[in-house]
C-alpha cells in the first residue's frame, strides 16, 4: 500500500514539475493551424448557405443571407430559452 502511494506521489510530482507538456514529450502538433480551422469553418458555412439557396431557388423561394440565418438561429435559441424558463416555473 505504501509503495502504491509513493508511486502515485512520484507520478504527480513528475506531472507538476516536468518542464514542458505531454505534447512536447510525444512531439505532437495539431494537423492544422487555428487560422486554417477558422478558414475552413467559414468555407463550410458559405457552402451550406449556397446549397440551401440553390434548393430555395429551385422551389421559387427567396434566397437567404448569412445575417438572416444568424437572426433565425438567435430567435430560435431565445424561443427555446423562454420555453425552458416556462417549464422550470
């Protein structure tokens, strides 16, 4: 039992005072930079909006802008919050 506690303390000490991180030990680096992740996220949003607008054009409905979609999402989230507040009362 004492050996197990000592081993635990050794590992905790290594974790606390080791100069670096686990990523350094493993020589790990993210596959993409944060800038690439943001750029890809923006491209995804643009592609989804364009696909939605293409479908809307085929059915004769007006196209949506990103601002309109964001407003709809915000309204939906506020509606959900109001419903949750009513449920909690």
